[in-house]
C-alpha cells in the first residue's frame, strides 16, 4: 500500500498513520481477518522512501497482541 506522509520538503515534518482495525476489516483493501483473532501476535514496521533527501528508511519495529 502506498501512503503519502505530507510534510514540508526539507523539514522532516511528515506524519504517517495506519488504522490496523480498518486494515483487518478490509476497509483499505483485502481483509486480514487474522488480525482480529484474540491472542494473535502482530509484528509491524514502516518502510518509507524520501525521494527528495534521504532515500529509504525503516521505522522502529512494533509488536502487539490482539486483545478480546
């Protein structure tokens, strides 16, 4: 999925957000129902590409567990 972060060129003030509940329900494309199973462990990481300055980058990783 391609997402624009916005921001001002050269200021590094872009913000990326992603709604995992919407993703699991299929609102953003194909449903990922396994993301709604209580007890499921989900590992995520954001990959970004800055065409103006720094090339590509990876965010810190995040792991969470789906609750009931």
